[in-house]
C-alpha cells in the first residue's frame, strides 16, 4: 500500500510523514518544490500543486490512500483545494481518503461523500502551533499571554496528535464515513 501525503512539508503533514515512516509505510509526498522538501530518504517526493488538480494525476497513480489538506498553513495565502482533486483520485482508484478539514466544513466534503471512496474527515478545533505564534511576542516582551477572548474556553491540539489520528485512519479499517472533531485533553 502506498499512501500519498499532500501538505507533506506543512505543520501537520510533516508529522504525518514522520509517523508513517516510523510505522514502515510506503509514502509518496507531494510538494510544489521537491528539491526543498527535506523529507526522509525513504519518502518518494513528487512535484504537484493542489491549486492545479491536473498536476496530481501522476502522483495519484498506484496509491491506495490519500491524506488531503484543504487549506494552507500560511494565512497570507489560503489554499482552497479544488473538488476536482477528489474526482482525479477516484479515477486513479484511490481507495481511502483522510481529509484535514476546516472546523466548519468545506464544499469538498459532499464531493468526497459522493465519490464512492472510503473517507474520514478530521476537524481540529485549534492548532497549538498557531497559538504559540500568536503568543510568542507578548511572552518574550512582557512575560504574559495576551488573548483577545480570554474568557472563552478552547481545547487546542498539538499537530503531532492530529497527525496520529490521520495515520490511524489511513492505515486501519473502521473509520469510513466518520468525522472526528479533534481537541486537546481539556479546555
């Protein structure tokens, strides 16, 4: 079984790749710039771009499972994955897709549900890395955490934990048709 990881150099995708490598899985990773991907040697790195679905036709060949991201980890350049990606994956006979979704959902969700492939949706509440970036300056300069909605409870989750759930849904049965809302251990 070969698993294709999109967003393989990103905040969660890097953890997905590392955890799959540690489990001995065969991995193909998509990168817009394979020369700069800096992934483990065991990983087959191929060029592709989620904003250009046709660039994924070759990477989809021969894979059985897909880890798909729908948005960029760079807030300045949001990525809206084209639903055609799901169509191309289906044509390539991908069997299983795990999608890192927006918490509120995405139009691609229905396309995936109608595709005939096994699917699992992961919907994390807040990424810990985003919070750390927001807090970093005030912690360094003032020794305090500044939060605009300090009275609102949340359950932040570390990206490695999100990846651990993704890996399980990619390599183990029993997750088809499920949406998992991922949170940290407590609010």
